[in-house]
C-alpha cells in the first residue's frame, strides 16, 4: 500500500523533485498526498475503543532518518510523563467527539518547537510492530484486540465465544 509504513513517502526540497516523484507515483497509483515538512521530535499513537483510550505509545525516528515509522527503524517509547499524556488525551478527545468510530488510532506529533499536531486518524488499527517488540506489549495488544472483537460482537447481538 502506497504511503503505508513510510513506503513511497518522500521529502522533496524543490518543485522539480515534487514533479519527478509525482510522475513516478502516478504510474503506480491514482492518488498522492502533499503536505509541508515538519521537524518532529516524537510521534505518538493513541488507540481508542468505544471512546476510551486503551494505549498510548511514542515513536522516535532512528538516527539519520526523518520517518517515525516502526518499519523504518523507529524506536518505541513508553509514555510515562503525566503532562504529555494529559495533553495527548486533550487533543485526541476532540477527534473522538467528531468521528463516530468505535475502534481507531490517532497519530499526534510533537514538533521540535514543542507544538502538537494531529497527522493521522486511522480506522484500520494496526499494532503489529508494537506487539512484536516485547511479550508485555504483545499481551497488551492482544487484550485490546480481544476487547474490540468482543465489543463489536456484543453490539451486533451475537453471543461471543470466549477463548
């Protein structure tokens, strides 16, 4: 998938580069996205189920890389700072109020200037790299996925089978 996991994401510094990259992308896809470049200190992912934040973790780009994708070598950062957590929850709660989705992830960046910005809202919640990074994280991801499946099944009136 184009743009997924940091693939086919480019940093262009001139119009000529933009034109060249777009020509290449449009040979393989019908769409592209262009946005300004921001110097990111850390990227945060918040996982929500039914309006409740179930997980927050950070992603820090690998040395020499500007992409905060785990598939591109970014490091997972556990969030323990209460002020950061509160700020992320304050920002993400506005998103939750706007979108009627039971299970989503929200990506928020903290710029090197200290400013926070929402960069993605995903209806496809993926925690593969996160869950593969440690047994504790795998257990946490499994709990969240299990709870999401049971919630959706109960909402549809189906009798869940607990495994």
